C-alpha cells in the first residue's frame, strides 16, 4: 500500500528537523540532565526528549527506559507536535484516542502522558519533552509550567548545537578558501618568479652581449661609459678619489690588416687586448671601443704621474713583437690621457677629451711635446688645452694629456642649475596629464600627472631631462606644495563633470619626496581645500621604494595608506617584488613596465605579461599597462585580462586646457 503523500507543512517540518542534524546522534549530558530534571519535577518514572521523524519517533534522551525509538504510528508525540501547548493524558484507559494504543495495551503499559512540544524559533515542532507513568497521574500547574520551561531549554540547546555546527562549517569553509587563495597566490608568485628568473637570465645574456666586444670579450664602449660614470660619481662624493682615462689607438694597424688579412688582424687585436689587460690592476678597466681603439680607466690613482708611468709601461709592453701565423708583427700605440681633476660630470666628455688628446699626440712634433709636457707637469700655470709628449721617438709612440679649464667642462651643468632656479621664479614648469583608460570598456579612469619644463630656447622638456638635477638642488621639494595643490585643483574641476565624477589622479612620488617631512600635511591641506577624497589620488612609487627596508619610508607610506591614498607600484616586474611588501603596504595597483609591453609580440614577452596580469588578479591588485603604442598591444592586453592602460597610441601627454577642449568636443 502506497503511503499518503506528505503535506507541505509536514515536508517543511521534516526538512527543518534534518537541517538541525540531531537525529541518530550520540547522547549528550546536557539533554540527559534536562530529561532527568523533568522526571524529578513531575514525579514520573520516565521522561523523554522525542523527535518525530517521517516513520518513527527517536529519543535523543531518555530516563526510565532502554527503548531508543518507536514507530511514529503509535507515538503519543506525533499528536503533541500538532499543537502549541502541552498535551496531557492523565489516564490513557479513559482516553478514546489512546486506550487502544499498542503502547497502552501492551508493554510498557503507559497510563499517563504529558508532552510539551519542542517548537523552533520559526514555528516548527520537532518533537516533545514528555513524561510518562504506568499508572494514572496528575500534574500541578507548577509542574506543567516547569515542563514547558524545560522544553524551551531543550530547543535552546538544539539551536545552540546547530549554531556551533554551522560555525564549525563556516570556519572549515573559510580555512579551505584561505588555503585555496594562498595556493593560488603562491602559484601565481611562483610563475612570476620563474618568469622573472627566465627574463633575468635572458637579460643577463643580452646585457653581456650588449656590453662586451664579441671578438676580444673585453667590455665595449657602453660598459666602459657606465663604469666611468661610477668613478665620476665617486669623485663627486669624495674629491680625493682620482682617476685617469686613456684613449689607446694602435699605430699602423690598417696596413697590417690590409696586408696580412683580417684573420691576422683579428688575432692581433685579441693579443693586444690580452696584453693591455695583463698590465692593469684589478681595479682598472680596459674596453675595446672601435676597430683598433681601446679605452682604459685607471681608477683610484694617487697622482697624475702614476698614470704617466702606467702609459709608458703599457707602450713599452705593446711594442714587443708577436708571432701570428708565422708573421712577426710589431705595433706601437698612441695614447691620449685625461684626469678627473678636470671635473667631469658625464663619462662621454672624459672619453671625448682623451680621444682629442690622442689625435693631438699623433700630430705634434717630439720637441714641442717634451717642452709642453715639462711645462704642464712642473708649473701647471695656464696650460693650453692640449699638451703633448713624445716619449719614444724611435718607435713613434706618443702620449698627450688633456688639460682643459675646469669651468668649461662644468659650465653646462652650472647653466642648467641656474636655468632651473629661474624657471621656478618665471613659472616655466607646467603640469601635463596623460589619460588612463579602463581597457574593457575604454572608459576614462583617470590621469597621470607629469611635469614639463617650457624652456625658452629648448622648448618643452620631459622630466627625465631635468628632474634629477632639480631634486639635487631642492627645487622639487620647494615646488611640492604648489604641484600638489594644482593637481588637486585640476582634479576637482574635472570631477565636476558628471561623466568624470569618479576619475582619479596618478602622481609620481620619488624617494626624496617621500622623505620630505611636510608631504603629508601638504596633501591633507590640498585635499581639504578642494574637497577631493584621498582615495582619488594614486601615488606611484618605484620598486626600489617598495623593497626599501628604511623604516622612515615604510612609516610614511603606511600613513598615506591609512589616510586613504591608493598606492601604485610603477615599472613593476623589473626588480624583485616582494609579495609580503605588496600586502604589508596594501598596494592597490601595479604598472607593467613598458619594456614588457614592447615585447608582447614575442612568446617570452607575452608569458611575462600574462604572469603579471594573473598575479594581479590573484592578489586583487589592479594591473595597468603603460607605453601602449599599437593597436595590437592593446588587443593582446585585453585578451590577457589587463584592467587599465595608457600610452601615446591612446592619448598623448597634454596640458589641462587641451584636455578640456577635447572633452567639450
């Protein structure tokens, strides 16, 4: 016989019962104590916490019986759950509903029943707290009230157990999500680090090839200039540090190359390179900068005479014949010398002056060289720019020392510094802006603020051409408040447009600016004056700043972040970004370095960009690609899931007035 279908109300009641997950669980002291107390108060031998299932009643707690469950068809509690009040049967033999019940006519021969329904806060009766006797029984009003109160305690315990269970499940789910998120972030970081490692290896190989001569394996011109720049900077910090630059040109190399062949000529160059390198100290450097031209940096020398002695030894060593393919070859070298005393700021200038001295050495007569060198080394009073000496007339090996006046070599830098100071007074600096777009919607997200110098003679200059000197002489710090105020004022004006109400402003923040004490006060004053929220300002910092362990920098960045500013890491991926620092400073966005954007056409470049975008997505950090110059680059970045972009292909760097005119159009 098919069972009658359940009513909607009963279906919901059973669903509620199952949701609590209490059926068929182990006994618990809390419920047993309530059951025992009910039996004691009501003076009955048996008490039960009964839960009514679809075909049975199951006892969560029981006193006075060993029975665990009975069929629902004979359960008194099946009637109790139909009401809201206590169901009382003082004598089952006198009750027409229960006198023929198998539990009355047979074991355990129930004669008395009182059951308080267990009703959930949302109105579902799960079962009852009941007391039984095996002879007629009467309960006082106080006993009935106590039974009702105890039933409330049972349902409260059921609710408490349910909430504990739900909390446990929530914690487990949260722990699982944390594990999954951590695994995802770790995986993304691993891929990023692997891509960075591959890129670094590739860059190392490319850098070596870019900085070394393929024939002799010596450093090339670029490497030499970089190393010379370091010596120049060291001399600027420590005036006692001295260096000399030698420009070495092999004499009569072209006839040897033409007569004996390029193979012999190449072997001679390799041999000469080895000889020069052998003569130098470990702190010195030799580079091949042209066909038969070499440059030498004698670093940290005690005096000019030390360099002169080194040149003499070098020329003597080079004149020794060498045997190549049965050809005994002897060649000399003409050498030009310049010293750090001239006051160089650019390595190209020092190399140029050494080159000039070398050509002069080739031209001048032996007697004039000897006289002028003697004058230079003994008196140093108003020497001519080029003084020449022929030390070995028999071999025609000569060297010359460049001695231009110091002011002539530093005039350009002094002029730049003076012009920068005048530029502040004459208000020649302007703020320009480059739009930043949401890539998917191509809607305007904001602008990056960039400084330009409207030079009266040289035109509009990018910050790269003057910002370092401007910071060195304190101009940037001097103008900081003005720049911040103008930026906030302009942003406030643009945000008045309904379509631009939520645009943001990206502002570059250098290491020196972060260390400028009034920075926070200046920003707070400008934001308050123009009613701009701090969250609209994205402060761009370099990876160098991000990775710095300077507590002052960390403290300032933390204060800015706490004040509501957004933090963006510029040129991301070129260094070794720390995941912990990104999270410690709660970085909001990262800018993909334009070098990676340029390489999107290669598989390696594509892989690196994808890794950075995936990393940003996993870490909930917005990824911005800069330097977009082609439609293909934008299409590729869109496919990778990059969120924001900027670049000349989308919009040029413009003054605010031009942006306003375009916005009207």
